C-alpha cells in the first residue's frame, strides 16, 4: 500500500478517517457535505414539524423542538447523522446567538429609564444566585446552578446554549443541560400564559405589566407574546425590557466565565478566566454596530428569523443527542435550580413593577 507523501498537507474528514491531498480538495468538500446531510435533514424535518405544532397548537416552538428531538433521539445511534447534528449544535448555535445582536440598540436600553434598568440588573443578579442555591439544595454542582440561573436571568434557551458552550460537556453532563433547557422552555410557556392574567388581576398599568412580563419571562418570543396579549403598550415595554436583558448577555457571560473559568481549565490569571467565546464578542460587536448605524428594517426582521431558526435547529439537535435514560435518571431535583430561579425572577419582577408609575 502506498503511503501518503509527507510533503502534501493532509485534509481529514470529520472523523479523521480519510487523508486527502490538495488534488482532492473538491472531493473533500463533497465528502463533508455528504457527511452533514443525514443529520441536517433529520434536524430540518424535526424543526419544520415543531414549527407546524407551534403555529397550529400555540405551543412555544423551542419547547416543541425539544420534545420532538427527545422523541427522535434514537436516530443518534446512527453514526452517519453525528456530523450534521454537531454542525447544528455548534456552528448553528453560535451564529444564531450572533444574529441576536441585530435586535438590540443602546437607544432601546436607554428608553427603559435608570431606575427600571437598575432594578432589572438586580433581578438578574439575584436570579443567578437563586440558581446556585437551587443547585446546592438539589445536590448538584455549582455549574448546574450557573447554567440554570444564568439562562433564567438573561434570555432563556439562547443564554443556556451560550453558557453551556463556556462550561463544556466534560464538566457538566449533557443530560443535565437538556433537562435545564426543558425546564426553562416550560417555565417560559407558563409565564406567557399566566403572567398577563396576574398583571390584570393586580390591575397593573401597561408599563407595570410590560416590565413584569419582560423581566420574568425567559425566552424572547414568549416575553413578547405575553406582553402584547396584555396590550400594545405593554408589549412595547416588555420588548424593551426583554431586549435589555438580551443586551446584557455578553457582560453576564463574561462574569460567569470569570467565576467558573474556561472549559479547558488551562487558562491562568484574570484575562484567561474572562476570555469570551468568539460568538459572544461578535454578538456584542453587532449590537454596537446596530446602535451606531441606522439599518433598514429588514435587517432586524430577517436577523430575527434566521437567529430563531438556527437556535431552533441547535436545540433540536441537542435533544436528539441526549440519552433519555440519563435524562430520566436525573429526577425532579435536577429541575430545582430552574424552579427556584424562575420563582425568584417572578417575585422580584413583581416587586419592582409595583413600584413603577
């Protein structure tokens, strides 16, 4: 058998099984596309089904994607789908988070007002603390608390995906991550349904109701849906409050990184510990650019559509790669960080909203 020449660079496929020379670059690209196709096709079909369920039955699309992904997790036993699932769960996730930057501007955050913004930051900090306490009470690691508390405090599933990328699957089991995603999306669905009713029962003004819903609902779509179901003005306030939380994704992830360190564990010193993933930096840069340049309305419109699609693909692929037996073995205590963080966010948001005029 002729051995490959040492002077020709190697191009390996995803699994490192094939060595190709420069003359085979075209076939290498085709090989990689063929590797990705089965997993991408499975995720696309599941995501389309999740969208159909969401449109016809009012189910949050992220929750539908999670449940369908878990129901189809048996396909992950086939090695040929791994490349496509990993592509959705990594590259798709990162670009989905980056494109969230098209939704936020400094003007929107400034319109919230100093007192309301300070209250929002305090709510987020105490919500993360509640997640850590919940993890301690549930007998879990602090990393589970940072994940649940941070995701609940910031922007739900997208923040969970960003924080888990920082933590790494070697330090926190993927089944715990998937269960956290399930808890967060279910809590968001409950919040969208019941927080507007609670605000109406308390006779909140539009601004008060919008702040409560925007500050206490985890996912962006559910926060906006709950706000606009109360009134047009409440929906606009909920949008501003929620996008302010999204804008704090980068600094919040930086602080969490400072607390837990890098996934590899090799970084030393302060700068190494707060080193952010490139997609968080890109998100923040895009948000700044969006604040400085007046972009056409279609940029935000299509940016949101693409971002939501990529995040749905990432959540669905993650669920497909999860083991149901490991997920079920976690027990109800694994949801304690999400439950405690969600209750804390709701009660504190309710208290701050009551003080607003």
